[in-house]
């Protein structure tokens, strides 16, 4: 893995749908709250979680922010 030159911001700033629509899935905005509600009930209070095939990664980021300390 190569390192970015020191003058670059790292990590890169969050992209916007206008910059690259592949980084955003409209369904994420619609279903993240209902999914979070279920996960909050069924997951343990702490531990490790492995996300597989996360696509854009939006759900993984959302859940990580709301399901700490998992």
C-alpha cells in the first residue's frame, strides 16, 4: 500500500453523491433505522462484529456509530 503525499488529506474527505453516485445507495437512508432497531434487540451489548459484502459501506458505518461498543 502506498502512502499519500503529505500534502494530501488522509483519510480523504467524505464524497458526495454528486462526486461519485456509486458511493451512495438510496435504500440506506430508507432502511437503516428499522434495521438498527432489530440489531439493537438481537446483538449482544459488546463484542466483535464482522460485516461481509457491505457494498457501499454506508450501513456498516451507520451501525458502527450507533452500536458501540460492538
